[in-house]
């Protein structure tokens, strides 16, 4: 390891804090996760109020596109930063969230007519919301760690 690298690791802010791209990826990941959660919450309402738009929002392709965006942002920010700070408070919610988002976007019929529904919301939407919230927690913890503040 180079001396400069060791000094960065030893600093209270950590290596990635000086990299604006790391913070950009975290903010992008936070935004895409929030969009995913809002989408999952708004789709049932849109299906009732705006049937043509609601059916488009409920398309599996929309879920899969959002999942790819969420996973790309998470992979671009969380894992490289984890290699710097090695905090489980980032890794655990990231892995759980990414797994949930991928599973409910690609392995289930999350919003079709035969999907399991819980209180009017499909189980796939509930799982996707859970995954999105987990990723939001991971991104917030990561941003706090990279800025030199304690997160947990």
C-alpha cells in the first residue's frame, strides 16, 4: 500500500470522502430507491384513478427497469465505499435491499392479476418497498460515513 493511501485510510473522513463521484453515486442511489418506493406506493392509486397510465406503471418492464437503475446506483456507490470503511451498517441493508429488489422485479409476478395482495397492495410491491427502504438506509449510512460523521 502506498503511503498516501494509508494516510487517507487513517484520516477521520476516510478515503472516499474526498471523491465527489462517491457522494454523487450515493445521492443517485438514494434518489432511485426513493423513486422505486414512490412508484410502488402510487401504482395502485394510479390503476384506480388513471387506468391507462396505471396499467403502464404496473408493467413488469417498468419494475425491471427501475430495479436495474437502483442496483446500478447501489453497486456504483455502496460496494466501493464499503471496501474503505468496512461497516456492516452499509453492507447488510445493501445486500438485503438489492436481493429484495431483484427478486421481486425478476422472479415474481409482482403486480399481475394473479399476484398475492396484502390490503390492496401486491406482495411484490410490499417486498420492493422493503428493498427500496433498505437501500435508502444503506445510502444514508454510507453518506454519513463518507462525510466523517458517525452513522451507527
